[in-house]
C-alpha cells in the first residue's frame, strides 16, 4: 500500500514550529503627528496627537519614529504644560469671581490679583513639567521591577509618558475638566503600558496608579494651601477682618442690622 503524502502547500498547525515574537522596545515607528508637524502644522499636529493619545494611545506610542531622543516628546510636553497653565488661569478667574460674590466681600486689589493670576498660570504650567518628571521617575522604577519584563530605557519611558498626556485637553473644561483629564491620562497610560511597553495588564494598572497617586497627593496638598492663601490675601476677603466689630452678628454669622 502506497503512503499518501499531503500536498506541499498545506500547513499542518500541529507540526508548525512556534516562533516567539521578539519585543524590541526601541524599534522606530512610522512617526507621530507631532513628529510630522512640518506636514500637519504645529497647531494641527498638536491637537491630532492629543486626540490620538485619548483614543489610540498604544498605536500612537508605537508610531514614535525617534524613541532614542526626547526632543520631540519634550516639545509636545511644553504644549501640554501650556494647556494646564491656561486651565489654572481660567479656574483662578472663576475663583476671584466666586469670592467677590460673597456677602462679606469688601473690595478687590486689582493689581495684586492680576499679578497673582499670572503667577498661578506659571505655577500650573511649571508644576506640570516638574510633576511629569516625578511621575516618569516613579513609573520607570516600578516598571523595571516587574518580573519577566524587558529592560525599558528611561528615554522610552519619558517619550511614551509625554504622549500619554494628550487628554490634558480636557483640563480646559471648567471645574470637572482637570479631574477628567487625570482619569483619562491614567487610562491612556494603562493602555500604553500594556500594549507599547508589553507589561502585564495588572502591572500596567498598578504602576500607573501608584505613580499618579503620588502626583495627585502633591497637587491636592498644594491646591488647598494655595486656595487658603488666596482667600486671605488676594481678593481682600476674610470671614473675620471684613466684619464690622461694632455691628451685631446674626445667628448665621453675617452682620446684622
């Protein structure tokens, strides 16, 4: 009885040798919109990169053409810092408007308010840059300690983390915007950690959460400290000083007739 041989063009899965996919963290991609800003225009490239960061962060960070340098990512980071500076100024203006509506408000020191408004914007923009560096330092250390993970260069952590800040566009939404931006940045970084950095999903979530929690703790502490200082020194409002000590005080704490 003759042996039947299968045709050569048929592949048998059980006999096919498994090939392991080699992960090369520094492999260059086709280029992000921000890297191609000469084609898209600086403003257009910035917004396209932000939207890509929000809706396809893994694909965006895989497209980085020059992962060995931080120059392009740093430029995008400066744009993001500008968004947070504008957000800080917007919320500062809202704070002044809210405080001047208070029944105990007396008068506003306009020159001081203008100066402190600019300082607030500068602190928000500069603070974003410093907090980003803190985030990448913590995240890089955590990612490097994950069991079985490939060694990830610091420059790569810097690049992917910078491009994860695209959801900062949401910070321009009054009041709820900064919170929504932080939540979306966290989600983007989880996606990047899982897809681009090849971390296990639990590790990508935990590393991003711990790093972001450290940053948020600093932001909250600074926010409450600054807000108290603004209450006392910016708009001339004080629950004690603005009352007439000779006027009777009602049960609600407001000066009576």
